[in-house]
C-alpha cells in the first residue's frame, strides 16, 4: 500500500504540475496557482495519512480502523437506550485519499467527453440536440446500470470490479479518439458510461468500509476527487486536445492504465476486509431498524431525496453542458476562455463537496441539504441577467452552495438502508447521471427552439424544490432518542 501511495504522489503531482505549466505557457496565472495550492493540500493530507494511519492499514481486518475501549464497550445488540460503546473510530485515510485520486482520474477521463463538445460540434456539424443525445448515451448507460451493478455486488462482492470499470472507460476513450461518425461517438459515450456505472457504487462501498464511522467526511473526500477531476478535464481538453485535435484523446489512455493499477491495489485491500465489513453492516442495519422507520416511510423519504437530487442534477447538467456555449454566444469569449471559466465553476463545486461532508457530520445532513438546494435559488435566478464578471461570480457561489449536499444526500439514504450500500449508491449516482442526461437532451431541444439565456432562466427555478426538505426527518434527533 505504501508503494501505491508513493506512486499516487508522484503521478498526480506530475499531472498537476504539467497542467499548471501548460496554463502558464498560455498566459494564465491564477489557475496554475489554484492547481498547485490544491495539490499541496492533497499532498499534506496523504502524508498525514501515511504517518498517522499506516498502522491502521497494515492490519488484516477492519480492526485497523478502530480502537475500542473494552472497559466501556457494550455488547453488540444492546437494547435501545443503553449507552453506546466508547469507540474511537479512525478512518483508513490512505484508502480514502487513494479513492479520492481514483475518483479524480475516473471523472477527469469522463469529463473529457463533455469538454470536447465544441470540438465535436464543429468537426461533425452537430446541433445542440445531437450533443444532448451524446450526453444521454453516456448518462443512460451510467444511470440504468448503476443500481443493477450495486444490487448484484451487494449480494456478490467484486473486489476488483473497480479496475474492470476503469478498463471499460479505457475502451471508450480509445473509441472516442478514433471515432469517424456520429454513431461511433454514441457507442464510445456509452462505453465510458458503463465504466462509470461500475466505478461509483463500488467506490462508495470501499469508501464506507474505510470511513471509520465518519461517513460524511469519507464520502466528501471520495466525491471531491470526482469533482476536481471534472474541473481539470476542461482545462486539459483546452490545452491538450484542442491543439492536437480529436486524436489527442488517446494520450489519456495512459491515465486510465495508471488508474487500473491503483484500483487493483485497492481491490486487494477490499478483498482482505470484506468479512468484517459485512459484520459491521449487520450492526448498522439493526440500528436503522431500531429507528422505527416502516418500509413505506423509507420509500417516501427516498422519493423525496430523489426529487432533490433531480433538481441538482438537471441544473448541474445545464451548466456543465451549455455554460461554455452560453459564455461564447452571450459575451463573445473564446473557447479557451470559456473552458477556463467552466474550470472555475467546477473547482467551486469541488470545494463545496469537500466542506459539505464534514459540515453534515457536525450539524446534521438535513440542515446541509436544506441550505444547499433552497439557498442557491436567489443566485440561479439572477444568473441570466448578469454580465460576464457577475456570471463568473454567481456560478462560483452556485457551485459552492449546491454541491455541499452531494455527499450528504447519499449518506442520508445509506443510513436508511445500510445493507444496500451498492444499490443505494448506484441508485443515487445513476439517477443523477440519468436525469442529467435526460435534462441535457431536453434542454438541448429547448435551446434550439428558444435561446440559451431562456434555458438558464427556466432552470433557475429548480432549486425551489428544496422546500421538500420539510418532509425529511432529522436523523440526529432520532439517533439521540
């Protein structure tokens, strides 16, 4: 595992420094400083985990994560109302930050598809509706397969499924680099989506296994890697793929191969800890049953969470798909400048995800979800009426606020059904991707019939669905009761 961590440091550091050098060569100074600052934060976290968490990783079982005060520990299955055992749960930081890197690489590769839409539009003379269908091909394979993959792996764990998923992404990238027609683009997008459908539910399972009970923190570390990858994708596309053309995508196959090697090592840790993770899941399931939720009540709460996820997914898809076009058409900026502004928005999303998880652990997931969705409403409504500087500022604020609940929605759902980690992760990630893809296709047609400012005006009302948070129970109060 130390070899993996060392390779993580070397590769990811080189990747970020190379990206920063490319940006400096093209006259951009702020973005390289931000990249290097984020890299230093990541490096410090990883080194701390190596020093402070090494002993916890080298153990064979999940006992490597926790120290139990045996004098105060209560027996498993103690009745409700008995004082909880004094347990100092410690996350396996090396695994969490390695999964953060893996998610970074996975979503970086997948975001290349979205980042090169302007290039594909010009090369193949596509309209907005056809671009929306490419998004739909990616999102539907990801969304429809994820719950099924999660349900299957809940019953039959696949420690090396993460590496298999990355291999599917690799195949999709090669096809995308050499696609010669629109049908080939659709198939390539579907292959990349298939890789996503395997990676996310299994990645969430490994993250929960390594969380040490700090589920919000662990999920935010995992998800922030993906968001940072989505932010870096447009930059790399702007400074590598745009000059080299569509064939330049093939260079990212090397990134996919490295990710496969890292995920193979994670799979070995996963395999060594499966049995004790299953025992912990049984204890969590009993605690969920003691909370007193009926099956109908759980289904209703899950439905509310899905509606909230719908509002976030569609609005996020509108920005990630059409924001560059909006800036280019409305403010006459260049493609490269628009890609940099998209990176700024994606970086804000990554920051919101990272801080939202620990905040939820501290003040409760419901409070974070409530503020994250409804709190963005004034800013989404103002966006279509802002000038260029105002639009950049507003998208940063929107990204910070709306992304804060990304980890909390999933953590909240997993507290209701801890035995179905894979299925719930697949359901919520898949639903998010599917609604994002469907939204991109529908909004593409709307943009062709009207205009992009109208699309953002229409989508600006989606955060009003945050009022549904009223129906979510406060899980912290129930646990205290």
